[in-house]
C-alpha cells in the first residue's frame, strides 16, 4: 500500500499536551483544573484565538468552510501537505487511506482543534494526532496502519500500531467523548450555536475585554476625528483632552487643557465639568471640533457652553487655545442634569442634548422645562454650524427643524420631553446592507424608578416629566386630555437593575462579527453591562445581559474579565470597534479611570479582513507607552496553578523520606545536596532520570524520551534503504504554521 520510500521524519507534533515528567505536577494540575475549570465550553484554535468564518470558502477542508480556524491560505497549505503525503502511497493506498489522511490533516481547521488535540494550554508539550472515536480509530488501524510513519514521530504509536486496535486506540483516547472525531461533526449539543456569542446557563452573553488605557480622571468621552489617522481623543471631566495613537501610546502633552475654565469639583457624583467633544465631519479640511462644558458666567451664574475650536496649524495634536468661538450658552438653574452629549448626525448637523435644569421632578414652571418648547433645557437641539444665521446667531437653524414655524418655540428644538440624556450615539448601519444607518440612540437617566433607552425622532416628545420610562410620573399631567402622545422607550429597566443608565453604541465593527447589530450599554451605579437585540419582524428589542469574569471564555492572550465598576461612557474607534470608559472612584480628580475594549471570544473575523493602514501624523510631543494594570485571565490562571503547585510541593516535601529521616534524630546523616535538590525540585522541572507518572486523569503513563529531529532517521528506516522526499517537500511534512504564529516545541 505504501511505496518503498518513506520520509525520514513524520508530520511534526500536532498540539500541546501536559508534561508528565513529574507526578506532583500532574496531581497539582488535576486539582487546578478541577478548581478553575480551565477553558470549558468554548471553541479555541491551535493559535489560542477564537475561530472564524473563512472568506472565501475553503476548497480542501470543506467540512469547515462555514466556521473554523483556517483561511484560504491555510487550506491551500493543508492541500499541499496532503498531496506530498499521498505521493508515498500506491493506487490501492490512495483508495483506502486518502480520506483518513485528509480527515486528520483537516482537523487543524476544526473550531474544536484545541479539544481534538487536547491542546487547551499553551504551556503543554506537543502531541501528534487528534482523538478519534473508537470505531473510526479501529478502521484506521485496520486499513492504514502503515501510514503512521508519515503522520507521527511518536515512538509509542510507532510501536502500538503493530499491535491490536485496542492498544493503538488507548493513547488517542480523549477523556471528553463529546470531542471525539468524527462524531463531533454531528454533535448537535456542541454545534447548535457554533459561532454565536457564547451564553451561560442564564442566557448571559459571555464577552471579554482588553485594557486600552488607565490612570485617567473620570474619562467622560472618547471620540475619533474621522481623518484616517485612527487616533482617539479622551476627555477628562476636569477639562483635559488626551491624544492616543494607534499603537496604544499616549502623547505626553494634552490636546486641550481647559482646567482653568471648566467648572467642576472633587465631590463624588458632581455632574458638572467637561462633558462633550465632537469633531466636524470635514475635520480633515477645516480642523474644527466642538466642546460642551460647564462654566461660570457673569455674576457667577452657572452655564453650559457649546464652543467651536480649531486644531493648531503648527501641531496636528494640539488645539489652538485662542480659537474658541462660543456657539451657544444656556443658564443652568441647578448644578445637576447638565446633559453633555454633542454629535454630528449623518445629515451633517450638530445635535446637542441638554438636561432639564436639575433638581427633582423638573419643578420649573407649570409643565417643567422639558415640556416647555420655549426653553432650551430638557431638549435635543439641532443646528447647522457651517454658517451664521440671519439674526446674528453664530449658527443657522436647519429649515426642516420641526418647530421652526411654531409660535413661542425655539427653532433649534428637534425633540423634547428629555430628563437628562447621558450618552447618545449614531448608528453606522449594517456594514453590508446599511440598515439602521443614522439612527440616534440615547440613554435617558430616570428619577426614582426607571432608566430608559430611546431612539431620537424628529419632533418626538419623550414624555418627561409626565412619564418616566413606560409609567406615569406626574399623574395629573400624564392623564391631561390635551396631552399629545409621546415616544415610548425601546427599553426601560427598574432600579433593582441599576440607577443611572449610560447610553452606548450599536456595534458595527469588524473584529467581532457576532456582535453586529447589538446595542450595548451599561449602568453607572450598578456597573452592569447590557445589550439590546432587535427583532426585525416585530420591531421589538430584547434585553440581553453581558457577563464578564468567566475564566473559561476569556482564557486567551491579552484578555481580561474584570473592570472598574462605575461605567461613565461608551465609545467606538474609527474602525467601529466598541469600548467603554469606567472608573473605580467617581471623582473628577481621582486618576482611577480606565478604557476597555470589547472582545467576543466565540468568533473572530477572518485573518487580514480587519487590517487598516492609519494615515501618518507628525508628533512633536513625547509618547508615553501604555502599561496595563489589569491582570489577564491567563496570568490569573497561571498564578492559581503555581500557588496550588507550591502547596502540593510543600506537602510532598514534608512527607519525603529525606525529611522524615532527618527528623528522627541528630544521629542520622543529613540529606546530601543532591537529595535536597531532588526534594526541592519544582513541578515541571526536567529530571535526569526518566520517571513514569500517570497521564491526565491518571489514565496514561508516559516516559519522556528525547525528541528526534526532523532531519533524523531511525536506524530501522536507514536500514530499509527508503528514499527521502526532497528538502523542498520535507518542510510540508512538518506541521507548518501560518506566518506570525509562534513556533511549537517538539515532544
């Protein structure tokens, strides 16, 4: 079946497996896995990253053309390796073994590659073959036992394949039968939601985070300039704006510093300060941006001010402090409910979101500020900043604003009945269909009972103070016969869930395709993260909880599962990836704020799809390199395992023969330095002598043996006089890895 020639080395090792040179280590790791539940219940590829949907579809490993870990390039490499391996078979061997060889090679594309190869820990040693169902394994052994010299250099398998199928099957027996090939392909329990966002038993979405920035003083806003540089600008409540570059570093000098003008205090929960930042849609041409902040006017009257500024011509990372042009000022009757969001809609107009003026229940006037269209408080305003108005205003009023012709109403009013909308965002729309593009989502902070999420529509009345959420607040006003119907929230929640909503974004990024269309938001007080999912048929929105802290889902390099409690704001970068800003202590002067990026551990975009080339920007200020403070999940798991190993090692040391004999009396000889070295040997250290120890779950016994190099041949193969494949083809017989993937150790 095999031709007379065979390669000198087999395919290199397939995946990591636990080192078994120390029984203590094995026992310790078994304990650790039992305590931590490492990597249970999610897919993971051999490069320790989430799987993805390949584009274009695979041609060779077509079982995984819908979902897996191979792109077209990897598929081509596997097809090439298959061709080289099959060159050593005769026609009969092709018929008997071709499908088996293809199956084995293509397991590298499986979304469960880590399970099939038992490769769930990046610190494990290497193993050769995936784990098979017993009947499949027996058929393989019966038909293609001679193919093992091509597929593995594991000496145990070289010996066992000459024995009966049971001896051969034993080393390939993965304890978790759910992942045995090929039954895993038909396992409905595993594959029903494959590629979807992972959920726990309560239906909570399992997402993870990466830490992006820290040491910030109440970061209230993070925006990009839309100029192709992929910088993002982070505003602190005290009035300082910082520039972060695509490499994660921060410029040492701030973009803008208005600490001497902005009104705020160190009081916990003070709502005044620098509250909003937005860049003009044509910023790359006109260098204009807009700010929203609290300040003191004449006679120390508190105001909110919206101003236009420009970036310095001498430095693209510095605002021109002399360029401020006040667009609008509004008196604030109280120190709270200051609004603070400004943004540009897809229509190019500037939207301004003001609070109702403060105090409880909007007590200003007969109906309150929010219902009074002659007041600019409690409103969504829309203005055109691209020219001056005929009446001397530094802006124009769009002619299609809904109340332009209504007597007594401010023409700037676009929507009303707002209490204190905190954080609004424009939906970019579906990346393919553009569905949803231009919708403006807002979180409106409630009074005593409900928090709500709204979609802003022209001329809409959002109910306050007549309504709070879906319920009546001012019953007399709510049941007034002259009351005009209001716009209901798409979602509202009670104070058992949270007490201060922080509006978010609809995810439209590239890196986490599962999240497309989810509106993700949070609550400042409770620290809860939530999502809304739209039912396109009913137009209703379903609330989904987001859970972080699951070590199983987030055990990938660089991911964390903890965050500071107080969620201040959300943001998206120029590529559409989603972030949130939070602090451990909500004071404007406490440098405890951090920025986190969302990551879906269940699925990623195909490699290379989300790459972009930022336009270069000259920097005159020094760069401060980012130093993460949050502990990654992998570091946490490593720390726990080392702690458990130390405990177990100390117990073993306490009961070692050398220690026992040394405690019997001074007449005994002290332990030799060599004996002491052995006693203190840490789990996983290499020993001079080969020691047999149980494998995972105590089922396997292994004796570590020296690894045969790729170019070496056993004496048996040398004596056989078999030809070797040309050097150019031999490398395809090793387990080649895609460019950028870390090299694997052998044995």
